[in-house]
């Protein structure tokens, strides 16, 4: 045909892009890729699954309900009477060494910390120590923004207001003697929460920052006097407060209360009889909630969770089975050789 | 009274028309919110402002909305130009030079002049601003060449006509500045009135999408209702007990709470119809349109015309074409007739053209002996020239006949520079052939013809023209030579001529018949030539009777016919001519490929039946191996019906009496006819007058049914209106996408009627192109437009929609599952920033990349396997079923994406014993899983990984992590504590091994069933779409060029059409001397631009009296009102 003539401005550019000739990788679902792929994924999953399963099986968990709905429970008296500072206790027995470090959690069920209206009812600026928000808390905090006299609530909002306020003490019964198991309450909250997200106003003493404010309605003590034993563990930086303020994703949850890392119990809880002394304050019966305590140790994969391991095992086995099915189908139909 | 002042610079930029700087924003916003989709998002925004309802922060909707509005507003702002009344200009006499190529295709400079009264104002803006006149003018219309109005100023009225108007779309040339008064703007401008689609075309995917969006809205309401009911139950059972920690606001009971929840969930779940869908669809279409513009394989270097996508909204429809309606002249053919072969006195001349490539220019006959020869004429047989030079008497008589017996007009601008205007290109070709072989037709008067015979000027007295008509199928002239010899020269269809030959030529007849069959077998148009010498006495007596007959008051025609019949007998055969109606390059191959792609091609032409049939054969539309070609040419309603019925029964003997009606939608009465499968291949040729009956209400279904059973259909002698009617008929009763392709003004109606109109540019005027959606220079590009661009566009659009719905449904459904665990409180699963950016940033580019670059197989393979086109016609890639599958798939994925993280995080803790089952970690985990799952799914969908795609996919994932870590960083929190509450979640979660194990698990679990399903589907019931890419993989290299089917030479069972392509001769006109001289047109411009439309000649209403809007303005064009003859073009393609 005609040889290429002089360049015309209307002549489209001859580039790989404009002519849609960009080099490309064109994978297709061929048997050579899919079947070995399935086998490999299947085997890998089975491997991971076994590892996870064994790890999870080795993690010890001791979970005890202390709601007190049953008459036999010691906490029954506190649950039904709703008296203040009601104390009850829970006896239990550990048959083998509970390897340390042991973590002590409290758990709540049927508790909707993930409810939208509950979740938004807080003021992050206030919790960051912003004094203007002390005087005028965010409207998000409604209906726990100001008290009936119009005084601002600090910390405001439903989340802070509903803070869990049961306290626990653990004793080991050795020969009729009760040995207090020391709890470590430091560093149970996220580092970022403790160091960045929450901050006390830089007022000395801390108490003065809270002038003209009131404590949350359900609270017995103000936020700056939550921990008498450790002055630094007060205000918004109180570890229990921080833990509570990180709201749970699901209606059944557990939150870290203390760690057992010190003294004789560094290596764990030895076998024996124990008594947990509970200061029973938090009402859950109204909404059919349960309260429980959990002792657990952890591994590289975190707390005990059989699900992941089992899931990996099941999916892995499914992959292998499917690859067999595919192989049979492929051998039987053997497209694309037949054309 | 409109009095907007505006500037017009040489760049043709107009400042003020619909908007100005201040009013643009509010006006444009108002207009944009009139679009339903945008209004919907505005409603959402309003909902979010209500604190009780607001489940999401305002920015989640505002950011995308602003983005969309900005894009659209930017588009609107650039779209704004207007029609102007010229006030004054920089040039002397207030002239303005303009080029109107965009309007009518002509590239000449035109002149516009301002009124003196305004022109005197010059460039004095103050004066111009003070100028206070009143313009009254016609309402907006689409006539580009007309404008009427008056300017009243200082008590005086000035007439305004077209000369004073600058239309939108024209370009200023050689003019520094001019001032104008805006008359019409926006949609009212003549350009918009003209080429603005009279009906806004939408693609079937568009329509389906609208239906689906409505369904989705319904579904959204359902989901929200379920969740609201859930909320009501929860509030009664649990919420009322939970009020200790979460008190209700005053007065809110469970019912009211459920009501609020409904709206809150409307906000959260609105992402099932994301605002970015519409924007993305437009971007994809725009991109794919650019590919068409950029395609060098659709660029015609000879005419320097690239393909152009004039509409950017119809691309995917190109991949679904089922019916093509094509014009013939100028579309399939070049409208160039070439004198190819001849048989003179039993000797055949003219070599078979083997292959263009091997015949060099130098092989052609040298006509330098003849100074008057047309340099563009090419002939390859030297023996004919030798015969002419040797003064072979038969050869001379042959060419003398060609030079004398015709109705061509000659023009001579300069000495020796002849050009012919012929009513049919065939005639022109014959006269030009004679010219080159030394018998030059020079000029004519009503009673004489002067020719140059081998260099000698001779004048023949023209005594009579026995004109051509459809019944006679021949024409004759009676001339007296300078020597005084009386002769009758006759040319006509061979069968007709043969009946009138003298017995003495029976031997010659046999030989010539053989040649004729040979010519016809090659698809050439033949004519037989004969002559006879007349007796002076007999002629004068005949002449007398002829005069009487021609002045008779009654029965004139039949009397004349009798007379003609009498004199045209005992003719002596001279020979035969063979003319090639030159097809455009690659037309037969294109048609073959397209029919392999199961596209049905109907040719709608104004030509007469023989011509059309002939072209049908030569371009593979009709084939000799077809079982039967039905010809419908009945002259009454009953005849036509019977012919149609007969055709039906012979194709399908036991077919039902009535067409099978696929579905009948109540109310509208829309019927759809099922495609019927017949054994064998059939063709249908229907004549214009029969078509008129066939298109009647009572018969149209019969016609359609018959036509659809046939492989190809040719409608001849159709008017532009009928063309549109045929298209409408198919559109109405077939659920199929139609495409109309044409080049002339007479095709405008069907181009507008069809789903997609394609204009052939560079041949005739611009009307067809202006009203088309796509335009290119050659018919063969249609193959690439459909099989490559169309298929890819459709594939990409469908993949895009499927994936887009998948990713948004998956995203949204997770909220639905979470609702059951958060007390139906409209708590979102993800971080609000993630919701805002998910469609905008994290998943936008990968899917756009896929829909701009994806190819299942490359263009070469697409051509190799035209069957790949079929799924598009059947709407397989994106239909309600495919959408439903998408929804199911999303449902599965969302279940995995919610419950796997749920189970994995439930009651678990970090490896340092701290909390991990908190809301923020859960949100982060779920959204990361989601993003991985949809990205991997995209990878599965994508079959063409360019570097760009890889970059987009990986880049988006990286972007996600970068943005997430930034959003959750200390710095952002310190900046705005309330906007970034997720501080630290990324750091605290993503360093946990079980988080990553969960991500891997969900990703794999989302993808595995899909891979298994697809793999098994490919193995168990592979489709062509699975096989071809597989072969492609195996072959790796480009496929061998498809074996071109050897053109099967037709056996000579049928006689080709004779070479008269016009209806009625113009002998009367020629002899009456009434013919008008066309204004002289220079050869250089005339040959390249002036086509049928430009000369305005219209033997069968091809171009005259037809408006581009599809409404015939003057359907009755009386035959006598011919104002000019057709410009004849010889070979214009020097490459041949």
C-alpha cells in the first residue's frame, strides 16, 4: 500500500498506550495453576492450623461466673439486695500450676458497649485534658453532659458514667492461711491511650482542675481520686478507666483487670485453693447481663482462641479435597487438549 | 429581551452566556441537583445533619458529593458557547472570516459582515455597552443556512440575515477580534439544535443499570425496614433494660427509636448505590472513546481521517450489536465506477486484476498519445490500445458509440481540462473510457455532439435520444455524422439488446454471451452495445411520427415506446462493456467477519434492485451457495404478503402461522419477536414499493419475521424515511441493538433512529457524520470498531459494573450483619474515614485501571474468533442474572468478612494480655480484611495485568496502609482529637500475628469458592470465551493470519445488473436545452469534496429535501425538477 507519508497532525500517535498494546501479564485459571495452588494453600493452611491449634490448646483459661443469680452463690446476697459496698467471695481450686504470667480479666455479657449512642457519648477533647471542654463538655455526652444543677460532668458521657466498679482481691489458701496474691495494675492499658490519647490537665494539684465540675452520676469517687494508693494512677490516666474507655466490639467481652507478675506468683499460680474477694457494686441483672472473672495466660498468638486453628485446619483440608475433585474433573474432561 | 454582552476573541472563547462568575455556582448547583442521583445524595446529606439520625459524620457524604459536583461543574463550564449576532470586528468593512468545518464540513473560509450601524461602534466597549437596540428574531431552530430577524435601533429597523450571524461551532480565521450579541445559548444554539441528539441515546446497560438502581433502592428500604424492626424488638427486649447505662432521650419510645434507626441505616447502607458509580461509568466510557479516536488502525491515511467517537456514552453498546443497517453507495462502495473490461467484436479485453500489489503503475496503459486523456484513468490491457491505434473499425465504432450514446454533460474550464457530469457514475465511466481511448466527448448542444476522434474534431448532429427507463433498459441516440451518415447507437441490458439483434450476428452473440457471463461472474456491471445504420427516408418518416407521438395528448408514453421499439431492431452487435462498481477496501472480508460474529447485515439503498443485488453478491452479503434468495417486488399489499408468506414457508415449512411473541408487557403493548432458527442460508431482497406495503402495520410482523430468518437482507429503492422505519421496526420488535452506517444526508434518519449511528466521513457532506455517534473513513473499520473496541468496551463495562456492585455490596452488607450484634443501633463497622475513602481512594483506581486496560484477548485474536462477540449480543456479561450472582457472592463475602474477624477476636487478647476485642481494633481488622478480599477479587477478575494495573492495585493497598497509619497517628489526633479517635489502633493491632492470620484466612475464604466455581465451570462447560484465551496462552505468538476465504467465483447462472444506476434518463433535458450549467467548480476541490450531497442532485431523493433531524421536509421531489446533474468522479485513489 501507500508508504507512510508525511506526518499529519491528525494521525494518532503510535504508542503502546494509545494503541492498547501495553505489555501485560495474562493469567488464566488453568489446571496447571489452580490445582497445585490449591494443594499448596491447603498444606500451608493445615500446617498453620496445627500450629495454632496446639498453641491454643496449651493456653490455660479459668473462667468463673460470679453474677450471683443462683442462690448457692455467695454473691447472691449482693445481687438481690443491691446494698452498697457489698462484699462476697468466690472459692476455687487450681489443680495444676497455672503458668505465669497470669492475666486476670473481668467479663460482662449482654452488655452493649458497641451501641452507637453509647459509643459516641464521650468527649475526646475533654479526656485529652482540654480545660475548655471541662467547662463546656461536648454535646455528644448527652444525657451525661451536665448534672441536674447544670454543672458540667467530668468525665462526661455514658461510657465514662458506666465504668465498671467491682474490685477484686485474690487470696491463696495455704494451710488455713490466706496469702494475698499481689496484683499488678500498671500497664494494663494501651500505650497509646496512656501516653497520647488521654491526658490530665496540667494543673497542680490535679484536683483543682475539676473545680466547678461534678463527678459522673454513677461514680462514688471523682476521677482524680480513683486510686488512693498510687497518686499517679488518677485522673484520666487511671489504668482501669483507660481500659474501660476502650469500648468493646461485641456484647460479650472481657477486659483486663490485673496481671499477676510479682512475688511468689511470678511463675504462675501454683496448685491449690484460692478465694476471690469481690466488692460487688456493678448492677447487671436488670439487663440479664452476667459478670465473670477469667484467669488466663497468653502465647505468641495472644489469648486462647481455638477458632483460628480449627478454621485453618478445616479450610486447609477443604482445599486439598477440592484439589482432588478438580483433578478428577480435569482428568475426565480434559479440556483444552481436545480441540 | 436578552441583552447579554459578550466578548469574542479570536480563540472563539465566549465569556458570558448561561452563567457568569457569580451565578455559576448557585445556578450550576441548582441544575445539578435536578438530577435525581445528585438529589438523592443531597437528601442523605440533610439526613446526616439531624443529630438523632446521623450515624455517620457529615464528611462521609460531603467529600464524595463535592468531588462529583466539581467534576460535573467543570464539564458544564467548558461546554458553554453561543450563537452571536455580529456587531463589529477588527477587519475592514466589519468583515469576519470564519471556517464552518464543525457545522457543515466545508473548510472554505466564509465571510460574515456586521451591520454598518453596529460596525461603526468599533471596539469601543463603552459605546457598545450603551448601544440600545432591540433584536427580534425567529425562535431557535436547526436551519444552519437561514436566519431572519430585525434589529430596531434609533427608530430604524435593520434586517438581519444569516450573513450577520456567527454560529456556535464556527472558528474565526484571520480576524483579530469581533464583538457579538448573544442570541441563542446552550441548547438553543443552532449547532446544538442540529447535532444535539433529537432523542437522547442510552445504552441497554444504562437502562439495565437504572432498573437495577431502582431495585437496589427497594432492597435498601427492605434492609432498613428489617433493621428498624430489629431495633424495635431490641429496644423492647433489651434496650429498655439497658437504660441504666444507656438512657433514652426524653420521649423516645421503642417505636420512635425504630423510626430513627430506619433513617440512620439509610445513611449507612446508602453505599449500595455509591455516588462514584455514575462518575466512574462516565470516565470509563470517555477513556474507551479516546481509544477509538487514537486507534491508528482506524485512521485512514489517504484522506487523513482518524476515527472519531462523537458520543462518549454509547461505547459498550458497540459490543452488543445484532443488526447493522448499511447504506450502499459511499459506504460499501466508493461510488466510483471503473471501466474494467470489454468485449469488442468477439474479443475480450482487459486483464484480470490479480492483486493490487503486483500491478505497478507502469504496467498500465500509456495514454500519452492522447492529450485529452484523463490522467486518472487506468487500464491494464495494451492490446486494446494497439487495436485503437491500428484503426480497427469495430473498436472505433465501439468507442464512438460510447462517446455519443449518453446523456453526460461536459465542462471545460481550461483548454483540454475536461470534466464530466453524469447522471450515473456508470455513464461517466464509459464516456471517460472512450475519452482515453481517443474518442473524446467534448461538448454538446441540444442538437449536436462534438467529439474528438483520434485527434480530429468532429461534430455529430443529434437527431433523437431514445431515453432510458426501467422497462426499456436501454438507451439509443440517432446521430448524423459529419459525412452525413445516419446511425442509431444503442446500449442497454444484454438480454434486451439480444432480442433486437439482426440474425447475422448470432455467432458473435454466442461469443459475446460467453464474455458477458464471465464478466457477470466477476460481479461486473455489463452493458451490451449495438448500432445500426438508418435509411434517410425511413428516418424522416419516423421522425415525423415521433413528433406527433411526443405531442399527443393521451397515451403519449406507450405511443413513444412503440415507436422506439420499431426503430430499435435489427441492430448489429458491437460488443459489451464491463464496469466495476468499486467496493471499498476490505468490504467483503468485513461483512464475512461480521456475519461470523452473528451480526445480521441489512443493506438499505436507494439504488435499484439489480445494482443492489449485484453489490450484495460482490461483497459477500448474498452468496451463490445460499439456498435461496427471495425477491419481494409485489406491487400490491396482497402480493407482498403472499411473497413474504411463501418465503417463510419455504424456509420453515412447518412454522407457526403467527410469529412467536416472546413477551408482552402489559400497558405498553410492546411485543418482542423470538429469533427463529432456520436450516440453511437465505437472502432477501425487497423493493422499495413492496417495502412500503411491508412496513404497514398489518404486515410489518410478517416482514420482520421473514427478514430475520434470512442471513442477509437487501432493501432497494428505499427512501430515507423508509430507512428509518425499517430500523424502528427492528428496534421495536427485537430485543437487539442496532447500528446504522451511512455517509449521506439520506442516511441521517436511520443513523438517528438506530441505537448507534456511524457516519462515513470524508466522502460526502457532513450531515451523516454530524448526526452520527461514531465516524470514520472506511467501512472496513466497522469490524475493528465492533469486534475490538466494542467488545472490549462491553467487556470492560460489564466487568466494572459486576465488580463495582460486588465491592460495594460486600462493603455494605457487613454493616447489616453487625447490626444484629450492636442492638441495631446503626453503629458502623468501619472507621468513618474508611467509609469516606473506600470508594474514592482505596478501590477507585484499581477498578478504573481494569476497566480501561482489560482485554481478554488482543485484537488479532478478536478478529480470529468473531464468535467472541456473541456473548455481548446475548447480554451475557451483565444482566439481571449476573447482578443477582454478584449480590449472592457479596452476601457470602460479607458473611465471611464479618464472622471470621468476629470469631477470631472473640474473647481473645493481645500477646501481652491487653485488650484486642475492642471496637476500634475490630473495625480496623474488618476493613483491612475487606480491602484485601476485594483487591484479590479484582485480581481474579482482571485478565490483563499491565504495569499500570499492578501499580494501581498494589498502590491502593499501600495507600490504604499509609493513609490508615497517618490517620491513626499521634500527630493527626493532636491536631483534631475528635476527628481522629482511632489513634493507635493500627499500631496496636497490626503487630499481632493473629490479626494477620485472620486477614489471610478471610481473603482466602472469600476467593476460594469463586476460583473453584470458575475452574469447574471452565472444565465442565467451557465457552468460547474460555477456550480462546487458553489457546492464546498455548500459542503465545500471534495467530497465523486467518485463511482468507478465496472469493468463490460465481457460476454464471445469473446475469449481473446492467450498468445504468439511475431510474430515468434525462434525454428530454439534454435535448430541451434546459439544463443548467453548474457554476464552475475547480477540478481540484470538486473531485475531492463535491459528492452527491454537495451537488444536490437527487434522482431518487438521495439527498435533497432532507433535514438532518429525520423529518422529511420535502418528500415529493418531482422528477422534472432536476436542477443539476450528478458530478461524476473518476478514479480518485492514486494508490490503485
